[in-house]
C-alpha cells in the first residue's frame, strides 16, 4: 500500500494505491482491453519506462530494498 503524496501535493487529491507482486513464471501476458492499453511488455525493475506513476515507483523501490512502506517517508 502506498500513499500518493506527490499527487496530493500537486493536485490536492489524496489517493492510496495497493501494489501487488506476482511470480510470473512462464506464460505470455494477454491484452484483454486493447482500447485501454496501447501495449504490454516485460521490463526489468531497474529499467522501467517513464513516465512512471508515484505509487508503483515507490512500491518497486521498497520491494527491491526489502523495506516496509513507513521506512520510505
């Protein structure tokens, strides 16, 4: 779970994002809503495309450094 503090500071909107990690051991991703997503691809966590939204950036940072959310304040 991650607070979207950047959005709150810039737009006055407070949201919370829930981020999940899954072991993707095999198979291909299937694009089920092509009208909403232009493409899908696998990326290394250290080489994610930009722009990248705050909550997922924070969740990936915490996961890679094995930190709980409160440690990243």
